[in-house]
C-alpha cells in the first residue's frame, strides 16, 4: 500500500490555515458564550479533528457531546438521507448548543440536526463549520461561525473521509483521480 501522501493530488487547505481559522472562531465563541454554559455538539465522525483543536482553543469551560450522523455511503455523492448512527447522551432542553462540523455540502446533515435539536427544546442552536461548499447547497442553513469556502472538489483529511479512509491526513486535500476510480463525478 502506497504512502498516503502519494495519493494526494493537491492540498487545498494547509494545516496552518486550518489552525488559524479554528483559533479565530474559538476566540469569537469564547466571547459570545461566556455566560451561556454552552453544550458543544460534534457531528461524528468527520468533526473529530476540528472539535479537539477548537475546544482546546476556547477560553471558557464547555460541555462536549457527540452525535454520529451519516448521509454519505462509500461514494462521493450524498444519499440525501441522514442516518443516526449514535445519539447524544446529554439532554439538550434549555441548553445553548454550538454544533461543530467539518464541512457543509448539500446542507442536509446540518439542516436535519438544527431542526432536531430545536425540536428537543434547545434554547439556541448555532453552527461552526470548518469548510463550506456553497456551490453544492440544496438546503439552506444559517452558519454563525463559518470557516473556509472551498470549490466543488471532493476533499479528504483532518477528519474528512473518502470511503472511511484518509481521515488521518493532517490537512485538507484532493486525492488523485485514480483513487476515486470506479466512480465518476
Ligand atoms: C459528511 C460531513 C458532513 C456532511 C456534509 O459526513 O462530515 O457531516 O457529510 O454533507 P451534507 O451537507 O451534504 O449533509 P458523512 O455523512 O460522510 O459522515 P462522516 O462524518 O462519518 O464521514
Ligand atoms: Mn460528517
Ligand atoms: Mg464521510
């Protein structure tokens, strides 16, 4: 098996850029949520890397919980249906929720989650998403803490996968076309 770096076509967002954006948003969130006892909800699996760095950069104490959601199968296209693989352990009633996501593509995952948390009685629900692909949006979602806008390319790394692999890359990259073989976008 080749070194993972040999399968990268090009890097799209460097680790320095990732770090800068996460720290910028963490400073803003630390101000905005100072008196709110926020519950940070990370959307597994993709948001794991972002969550860790983001919460370490906060200057206020927060509670962290996880929800595992899936709408992509093994390919690069959304199935359009959000599946709950694992639910939160916390009760969100009356809580100020900050969702942490790695990427917004069609918007279906976030739109579903924001609605669901409000339905469960959250006092407020806001979103920090490291990456955003506005050109692919199908459902509108309001993002209070936006990260980088990226073009319509399938990206991996820093938590993002292709067919469950490449989440462990340290930065955001596009794979060589040969890696996506068998599927044509
Ligand atoms: C990916 C990504 C977001 C979502 C964005 O998750 O991590 O959660 O898709 O796409 P959308 O805006 O079109 O809904 P995925 O379903 O691949 O699960 P994963 O996080 O476990 O990889
Ligand atoms: Mn995800
Ligand atoms: Mg995925």
